[in-house]
C-alpha cells in the first residue's frame, strides 16, 4: 500500500516535471528575447604600440595597447585601464637658443628674427610682434599731450595743464612753474604772456565760437557785447572795427569784425578806399576768430638776472601817430611837439597800455621790468637828431635804430637786408591790416627819422632798415621789454 502511494507520487512528480519542461520549451519558442545562454566572453588580443617621442615639429605618443579585433585601447598591457584616444605627446617646437634679429619690431610693425634649432638643426624664421605704443602724458610748456615714449606719436591735441591746489597737473603731474615764462631748450627764445595770433580755420570750431556770442555782430550804434577798437579813419576815431574775447574749452579766442575796411593810413589824407585787409584775405562783415597763444620772444641779451627780449612775430599793426599835421599840439601840457616824438607817440601809449594789459596777467606783469628807455640821438641813425625826445620809463617799448644794428643781439651792423631782422606777421596782425611782402612784414622802430618830423625808422620785409610815414597802419608792432629771470 505504501509502495503504491510512493510510486504514484513519483509518477506525479515526473509528469509535473515534464509539464513544466514542456511549458518552458513552449515559452522559449514563442519569445525570442529570452536568452537561454551568454555568448562566450570576448578575449582582447592586445598589441603593444610603442612609445614614440615627439620631435620639434611632429607629435609623438606614450606606449599603449590596442585590441586587434575590437579596436579598444588600454594604457596597460593587461587591458584593465581603457583609454579613449591615443595618448599623444605634443610636438616640442624648435628650440633656438641664439636668434639673430633681422628686423626689430617697433610700435606698429612686426619684426623678424632667425636662428638654428639646437635640436633638429633647421633654420627657423620667426616674427617678433609689434610692441604697440607706450602712450604717456608728456608736458610741453604750459600744455600736455598723450605721446608715445618710443616713437613720439601723439594722440589728440595738446591741452593746457589742469592744476590742483598744490600746483600740480592732475593729468600729467607737471609742476606749475612759479615763473610765468618758459625758456626754450636751446635758450634762444622763451614764451611769455599771450596774444591772439593764429586764425581759427576749422569751420566746426568757428561755428561753436559764433554760437558762444549767439551769432551777434556789432554795429556802430549797437556793439552787442563787442569792444570798439576806436581806430582812426581819415584822421578821427570812428566805429567800424570791433573785437570780442571768449573762452571755449580751456582756450581763449578773439573774434574780430569790421563793416568797413581799415584804411592803410590813419591820417586825414591819402586814398581812403585803399586797405591792406582784403589783400591779406580779410573781408568786411565776417567774424574772424583768433586763438590766444603764448607769445614767443627772442632773447637779445641775458645776464642771468634779466633778459632783453623782442617778439618773434609781428603781433599787431598800429600807427606811430595818426595825423600828418606837421605841428602837433599836446593839450595836456600844453605845448607843441613834433609828430615823431616817441615819448608822446600813440605807439608808445598803445604798447604800455593796450598791449601790456592785453598780453600780460598780473603774474607776468611782476616779471616785466620797467626800464629807462634810451631815446638819445646816439640810438638813432645820426649822432645829432633834432627830433629826439627825453628818455622814457617804460614796461614795453620799440627797439631803436641802434638796437637793430647791434651785432651782440644777432643783427647785422649794416642797414641792408638782414635775415635776423625779418619778421613774419601773425594772422591777427594780417587781419589788422599789416603789410605782407614775400611772407614777411614791416615793423616800427622807436627812433625818429632825422630828416623828417613825419617819419620814424622801420625795418622792411627783407630786414633792411629805413624810414616810413608815421600815420601808416600797415606797419607791424614788434614789442620789446626787459624780463626778470
Ligand atoms: Zn578586443
Ligand atoms: Zn627643431
Ligand atoms: Zn609708438
Ligand atoms: Zn598736464
């Protein structure tokens, strides 16, 4: 009984087993995704790739191993550390220890050098990069400008120093000179004071300057903020020419306007239609602008304590005396004097009042020496001269006939053409009606001409010394003065 029961269980078990096996077989046949067995593991067949050193120009590689069949790479021979790219060694580049420079680089241009490679022996040419400018503030007198320390190229326009309370320029660090003049490097000239000189040619600046005065021009009845020059015209003062000073962007400019031409002589005779102004390119009813610039002076003598200086340019154009009346009556004294009396001349008054107060600020004035001006006959062309006046005490004066023949001042001793005596007109002087011949003007001396009470000495455009009628307005002014150093 027990045997039969266990036999039945065994049969049942075998049937169950077959059933399960059949089901499993069936399932596996119906579902292809089910893998019955892993494929056999891939065994890399590693080949060593030897280390290759880099050369100057070609890259090399570290040693590594690569499977011939699957292409995988390994950093070890056992194939444990897989790598994903060839372990390259960069090309070393040539190693030149001794270059010869064939062309130096400068601020803007590349240079070139060559040399032999210590390693491979190849001759290598290389470019040297341009250095670029080294822009630094550079102080020049009362101005500074950005300038390259190597090539000297400048950037933008020179501008006035901007001083802080310690007298140091906030931009370039220049220290304000306690003295109002600036000596040139060679010591032959200096700048001192300022005066309207160069004409403004830039139309944009012209219109900005016109805008500062609301484009207003003067008339004889309404000056509109302008100042009358009070120039002579046919022997009397008439309103026809004006000026106005404006500050614009750290610089000062003078506007000049006239609605009638300034005649070439101030006297009551002569051709009143004739003027030098249109010849010089200056016309009526136009506003001309002139920039105030430092006045350059030539040093005639210098004893270390003070210097005799004369303007390097003709700065203005004024009459010695406005009339051709032979007998000149001085109302103040009152007495009659000769028209070419320098002490009573209009040019002397103009220099010591108008020019002195226009060109020099208070600091400058402290450095102008009021000196005794020798007006003796000895300073004129003749040892006796009936028209000489007494000596005067002046801040500013004209040179004498003797002065411009003084060899120690750099002039010729003769009266003929002499380059050292030749003077150019400033644009402002040309606008005032100064005569211009071959680029040079004519200019007053203080010495009266001994043959005529109506004449004083002048220097002509070629540097010749001669004489001229007092009332002419085309004669330029070359101021001179003694300066404390
Ligand atoms: Zn492999
Ligand atoms: Zn090399
Ligand atoms: Zn440069
Ligand atoms: Zn500065």
